[in-house]
C-alpha cells in the first residue's frame, strides 16, 4: 500500500466537565490515503468534530498520535477546515474571506486576489467578490468557506457537515459542485456528515463511528462499487446504493439508539 | 390624526410652549430675569456673539481639544484593550491597575493633571484622553472576549500571525463594542472639557460659561450652554455616522 496521507494512532480525547470525565474519542486508529475522500458518520456527540479539530491542531489529543504526511519539498499548509457553524468573517468581503489563508501565508494583495479568482469562479461566486456576507444567502456563505479552504491548497481538507444548515435543493447543488471541484484537485478529504446519502455519493470510503466514546465501528468501501468520475444521479439509481444505505443505516441505528440511551 | 403624527407634533409643540412660557415668565418677572434671561434676549446675544466671532472661537478651541484628546484616548484604548483581551500576560499585568483606578471620577484628577501637564493645552488633551481611554479599554476587552470562538478558530486554523489576529480578527470583531465605548466616552469628554476649561483655561465653551457667570453676563452663559448642547448633538451624530460606515454588517 502507498504511504497514507494521514495516520491516526490510538487517538483518545477526554474532556472534564466539572469533575466528571467525558470520553469523546476512545482509541481511533485510521489511515487515509492520498487523494482519498473519506466520509465520517456517527451519532450526534460521538466525537466527529473533536476528531477533526484534533487533526486540524485546534484541539489536543489526550493521548495518541496524528501524522499528516507532506510531499517532499512541499510548503503547502497541512490542513484547512470547513467548520460546522457559519465561519466566514462578517467584516470581510467575499474576496478577502476567500483569500484569508493566503494572506496569513504572506502573499501580497495582488497575488492572492489573482489566486482566489479561479476558485471563486468555480464555486459560483463570480460577481459577488465585493459583497459582504450579510448580503449573501446561507448557501453562498458556505461556498465562501469552501473557497477559502480550497484556495489555501492544503495537504488535507477537513469538512465538518458543511452543508448541514442548507435546504435540500441548495445542498444537492453544492454537493455536485464539491464533487466536481474535488475531482479536479483530488485533495485528501475528511468529510463529516449526518447524511448517509451524502456519505455514499461523495466518498471513497465511509467511516461509521460508534456512540460516545467514539470508536471506529466499521469502514465501508464505496469506491470499488462506484468508480470516478461519478454521476450523482447514476449512483443514486444503482441497486448497490440501496445496499450501502441499508448497511450503513443498520450500523448507525444501533449506535444512535445506544447514544440516546446514554443521554436519556 | 394618527398616533405617530400626534407624537411628531407633540415633540415640536412641547419645547416651543416651554420656551414661550419661559419668555412670558421672564418678562413678567414671575421668575428672576437676572438669572433666567428671556429666550429672546439670549437669542439676541447669540447673534451678537456669532457675528463678533467670539462664539466660533470658543467652540472651535473646545472642539479641537475634544478631537485631540478623544483621538489619543481612543487609539491608545483600542491598542491596550486588544492586548489585554488577547494576551493573558498583558491582562495579568494591567487588568488589576485598570480595575482599581477606573472608579476614580476623572474630574477629580484635574488638579493632578494640571500639575503634571501645566495650564496649557496639554492638560486639556490629557484629561479627555484619560476619561476616554478607560471606557474604550473596557469596551474593547469585552468586545474581544465576546468574539465568537469560531472566528478565533478560523484564524488559528489558517495560522494567522499575532499581528493578523489583531488587525483582521480581534479588531473588526470587537469594533461594534469599541464604537459603543466611543459613544459613551463622547459624553464624558464633554463633561471633562467643560470642567477643565472652567477651572483652568482662557478659552473654550467651559471658560465661556464659567467666566460669563462670574461677571454676571447671564445671556452669554446661556449661549455657552446652548453651544455645549449643539456640540454634543453634532459629535453624537458624527459617531452614529461613523458606526454606520465602519460596521456595515451590523446594519439591520
Ligand atoms: N470543549 C469541550 N468541553 C467539554 N466537552 C466537550 C468539548 N467539546 C466536545 N465535548 C464533548 O465531546 C463529545 C463529542 O463532541 P463533538 O462535538 O466532537 O461531537 P460530534 O460528533 O461532532 O456531534 P455532532 O454530530 O452533534 O456535531 C460531546 O459529548 C461533547 O459534549
Ligand atoms: Mg460536530
């Protein structure tokens, strides 16, 4: 097997809530291949966001290791995260929001504006470069967040339910766009979602997590059934789609019920 | 006539009636006209002072003092506030001093400020800057601390430098609170400048009010009070405008 892009080994994370210990992650070990699109599904509160934040370096693991492999000589940033909540800066226009990471890396104004323009075009924001986020719809704001992450050209993209807050139609459009952009760039992606459908249509593999404390319950290979480039409509009408859906749902159902018992 | 129109009419008629009552009471000497000059007499004096340039001179000098002191206070308040809000060590070093000295009424510092900065312009700038800096620091710190965590996370995720965290995240994120602090400070500045000019100055609106009272030129004193009100209203309007321009994303 080729060298993985991301290697997680025995990742644990414990939070202290007053004097009570909450284990968010318990022994996550995982390899993600270069250029792989990995989706992560699991019941609410099982530690998906925590795992992504640890990979992003925004949170530290209680124990375990995270390694992101760089191509030799590469100066690309290790990761860029698209957050679960709305995360574009309300005080920056679309162009400056998208160019934020490039500015942080020291690119001059002219240069970074030139670099973000093709990405803004790709996510359908041409003509809105000077708009402030409050002048945009929810879907457009999420496009800005995605453009910001892609513009930074990271080794690995971390996406935490980027479309969860959007309506169904907008979500379908953005999924198709994401797939198209991803197929051009072939970035390594970790993609958290609550939607089994989204996980199947977008991913190479789907990681199903157990209820808290989060563990790897099963990893399901989708890629061999649905090679790239993919047509979302064709995927959804294939009988294999139903099989995958049933399998993931039955894995999740047990965990969701376990989670609701724990919190009840 | 609907309620809205009635209210609009009331807001014009009530002050007019009050002025009229004042005028009548003063002329008929129901109230002591030596202390409560008739509005018509005050207006006459206003025109005289306007034409002689006296009024403009005092107003401009006060305006200049406020502008300079306010700018010094605001700029240093924002810088200190950002540092206190973002850097724990700075907070540990400065927060106790700020909290301990904040409750001192700033007017009470005037004698000290005059000793340190002399009777000239510097002491006027200083007292206003002192009054402003506290309110701006406190609002900036609170603005920074209430920035939604997600924006700080984005900054960290993209490895923004400390400087960029200041200029691109903390400052704009705290701006609504900073401007709110500036608005409160403007009121404080007016109080302080009028006090400082009454105590130790040869010009300015505060000087005008106080000296005319001492030599019993009551109409002039009222003109001074009126100008202080006009100045306050104009500066408040200026800050409202600034707020609209600087934080368009907060506009409803
Ligand atoms: N900063 C924190 N302090 C204390 N507990 C935390 C903290 N962050 C997360 N947790 C706890 O860790 C667990 C996992 O949280 P996490 O946000 O990773 O879940 P999630 O899988 O992303 O859930 P969702 O699907 O609802 O977004 C939860 O029980 C949560 O309460
Ligand atoms: Mg989450």
